[in-house]
C-alpha cells in the first residue's frame, strides 16, 4: 500500500530560505516562480522536465496555494518585483 501525502506538507516557508517566500518543500523553487512560469504559458509538465527534482504534486500544489491566497500573494509578488527592479537600477548606476 502506498502512503498518502497531505498537500499541506508540500508548501513550506521559513525565513532562512528564499527570504521566507512560500516554496515547494524540499526545494528552493518558489510559488512565485511556478506562477510566473504558468502565466508565461509553461505547463506543469514542462516545469517538471526543467526541474526534475520536483513532483507534479508539488507544482500543482504551488498553483493551488497561489489561487487560495491570490490577493496576498499578488501583493507580495509585486513588492518583490519592485525591490528587484530597484536593486537592478542601483547596480547599473553604480550606487
């Protein structure tokens, strides 16, 4: 008999990994990464081809986690993107 896996164990968040952003447990692949790939037209199966250490269950759980927390995560994703843009601008201007 195969053991069942609780989906709440597939998403993790800890301050010392990926800045505390939600990620697929056991990896550094964030929910944001998965969502960005899906929005770009990449299928879960294609993500798995590129990241074979993941599972389809983890990828689909990341998508479900996003939609269950969409408003909060959209805000966090936008803040993260703004910070990345700020850091890029700072680096390219030499400040």
